[in-house]
């Protein structure tokens, strides 16, 4: 049996405030730097007010609709108990709680295996810009 090789790196993502940042190319670069041909790539966001999502990359209306749906589920106008960090903080935590902090993507021939219309996004749930840390772990 071949030994498992592991490659791990942390990438930083600058957001512009609430919304989606396509991080597919940055994660793909980390996979390529691993030198692995067949592997699994796990991506993890190190924050409680942002999340990761694999979603459509062809029609931006999908992302706008998801943003509006999440805002309807966790509105700033709700009487949240946790409010010391601003009106957008607890809604951001609620949105992160119903989404994901990690995604696992197969790697074949050294490339991420995503569908034709799929991309990996960091979903910023806070209103203001943040610098987010994302760990890319490739093993195979």
C-alpha cells in the first residue's frame, strides 16, 4: 500500500463585505502545489461568521437569491441577544450555523473535480470587509 501524502496551506481571502468570493482558483493552485494527482481536498474556513459553499458559477442571480434568502432567515431586525459586535454579527453567526465551514472536493489528475457550473465560494456573512483564513488540506 502506498503511503499517504499530505499537503496543507493557509490562504487568506479579502472580502468586500457580505456576499460571495469565488476562491476556486486559489484552492486549485494549492492543489497543484501539492503535486498530488489523485487525492481529496478539504477546505476549511477558520471563522464563525463566514462559510464555504459549492454553488453555481454561471448565473450571478443564484448568488443574489441565496444572499436574500439568508437575510430573510436571519434578519438584523430580529431581537438577537448577542449584539455587542454590531447588528450584523449574530445574523452572520446564524447564517454560518446553517451552512458549512468545510467542503471536500475530489482531485483527479491534479485538478479539482467540480461540475461544469460549480465553483467554491467563501460566503462572507458580515456587512463590512474582512480578511478570512482558509485552510486547504490535500491528502492522497
